[in-house]
């Protein structure tokens, strides 16, 4: 992983930690509704790409998944990484179908050795990164 991707991952982790420790938006805690309660905090620079995986959860080994999203100001989709261990990737045969920063598409297959669990799926958009969780029930 390059330095820019590591910085973005650190930023995403920090943002997630702050949201969890704060317990979500203040309006949601108090039970009130309003514009401030529904507005999500803006992610830090370097962590503004949005990524989704479908189907999620997945239900069989070797299943094809589609990775979609946008680059949040980044240059375009450069890479998709799944899991934290390069020796045992969660996704194999990752193919970038469309690298458009305003709406990217990639396809991949679940590794044949994958088990039940939850793992991260990262995207590198050349200056911005994003992460989502992939749930497996195999």
C-alpha cells in the first residue's frame, strides 16, 4: 500500500472512531429531528471517496460482486483492495470496468477460501480513498 493510501485509511479510521465515540449526531441522541440531526460530518481530505459492494452480504465462495461509488474529488478509481492481508485477499480477479471519478464500477470474485465474517473493502481514487465493510455468510 502506498503512503497516500495509508494516510487516507488512517483518516477514515479516525473519522469512524470519532463518530462511534460521539455516539452519532447530537440530534439523534436527544431524539430531535432537524437539519443538523440529519447532516453527516464531512470526511477529512484524503478520505472522501464513497464505495458500495453489492451483493452485501455475500452468500457463496467465488460469488461475483460489484464495487461502485464515486471519488469525492479524487482523480478516478486506481485500485480496489479487500482485507488487510495481501497473502490472503478477500477479493480476487478485481477488474475496473469504469474508472470515472463521478461514478466508478469494478467487478471481483470472492476468494474460494473465504469464511463467515466482516472485512474492509478499500478504494484508491488518486488523492481520495474510501472504505466499506463486506459481510460474508458462506
